[in-house]
C-alpha cells in the first residue's frame, strides 16, 4: 500500500517557537535529495523529536534506539543478498548431532543450497547448526539472539558477514519472516512452537505474504502430526479457525519432499502485491483460457466483486519495473481467506493450466529473482 503521511506527524512541528519541520526537511534534502522516501524519513525524524519533547521514560527511549539500530543494521547487511530466494529453517538448538533429525537438517541445508536457495536459521546449535553445515557459508544466513546461555553462533556463520545478532526477539522474528520465501519447521521446543504459530498467524491474517510453510519430521515421527491433530480436533472443530486455514501448512517426512514443496510453490507463482484495492499475483506464465474459465467459478468466493483478470505489466507498478516481464492475475481479494488463496496458487502452479507449459519449470522458478 502507498504510504500515507500521518497528519499528526507531518503538520508543522514547533518547539520553543521554532518550526522544526522545515529544518528536518532541509537536512534530509541535503542527504538524499532525490529519494522518493523523503516523507518516510521526515516522519521518522519527527517521531523521535516528538518523543524527545515528551521525554516520558528513559527505558522507552532505549528500546526505541536499540530497535532502530538493529533494523538499520540488518537492512544494510541484507541488501547484499537481495534478489536471492531464502528459506528460513526453525528447529531445536538442543538436537544432538547423533539424532536422526540432525542428519535430516544437514541434508535439507545441502538440498536447498543445490537449488540455489539460501538457508536462514537462528545461528545456534542443533537443527540450526546442521542446516547451515549442509548449506555451507555461501548459502547461509544466521540471525542470532543475545542470551545469557547456550546461544552462541554456530561454526558456519560465526564471525562472518553472514551473521546478524539481535538483542530483541521481535526484531529478529521480523527478519525471519520478512526475508523468507519459504519456511521449514523441524521439531523443537517452546521457541519453535512460538515461531510456528506466529508465522501461521501472520499468514492467516494477511500481515505477511503467503509463502510455503513446511513441517518436516522423521519418517514415522509424530511431533507435527500430533500438533496438527490438536489443531484439527480443537481449533477447527470448535470453529476457532477456518477449515481452509489447514491448507497453509504441509507435513512432509523427507528432505526431498520439503524441497519439492518449495519448488512447486514457485513453479508459476512468482510473487504478489496490493495495487489500488486489487490483489495482484505475478506469474512466470500466462494461464490458458480453460483454466481462467474454471477459476472464475471454482475460486469466486475469493473475490469481493468482479472476476479474475489476466493481463500484462501496465506500468502502474513503477517501483518494480524489474518484474515487467511477468504475467499478472488481478482480483478484488477478500483479504480474509488465505487458506483458499493457497489453493488458488496451487491451481496456478499446475502445468496443465499454463498457456505455454515449459519443461524446465523448476530451473526457471529458481532463477527468477525474489520480489522485495
């Protein structure tokens, strides 16, 4: 959505009779005179000035400073990895190296790297260390958290530019999700369960873009199956979630299935965005007429009004011209049923629904740059 300036912030801010808004704008124009983000930077600075004027609590100021520093540093470091698809892997830091899940995480990291996917973990031991060990430094990113115990960066990313350290869990979690084109969750403790439910909540409510969420367990393992049974028997049965919300996760029991699930998600689907009250899906290939006709009926419940419209790049997405070659599917999405949206994406990804199916779909999906 386009940025709309907050009237409270953007009006002329005066302190001791001095109009500071004009001074802030003048300073910013010297630093980044041609930036389209100047209104954003102005309102950020004015927000800090307003906090300083109120001067309510030192602890609040320290939280704001630390969070802003962490965000700015992470944005700057991660810019060098822009355009590379990434998979966040969650799991226990306490999984021993002799455990079968440790070997699976190593295999997962190696398989993702072979598919030219970067592996993001919390940079600790256990599952995190195993996934990074399999992927290697070139395909690894570590988002560490400063704790008084047990959380030291693993040997793969420790001491490298591929490691970011966070003081706050909330800033760390932001980047786990923001940078992820897919998420794989291995069995773990409170932290893993917290991350799993938060990711599902963000996607279910539309606060985070729809990406594959894969639950990975050993063959015959019951960790995630037990969790899914609870969700089905308690949450779904009591109507705390929609039945289609269960479509947001996929349970697999091998690394091959996990990687295949991710690759299939991007077989035709590329990325999505909102544009003038329309939800726009970018696709590698146009859909054929039969698929479009079937979609109008099978997925009509996703539209608040009108129908699905397939079209080429129109120039309205002026900030993302790098995706001008991609086909578009636009509709007035109800913004509520993201489980059904996942079903629509699965439909789009079926080769028989493409106007010109291509044999090397997986390779093209990997080579297509990430939408940031």
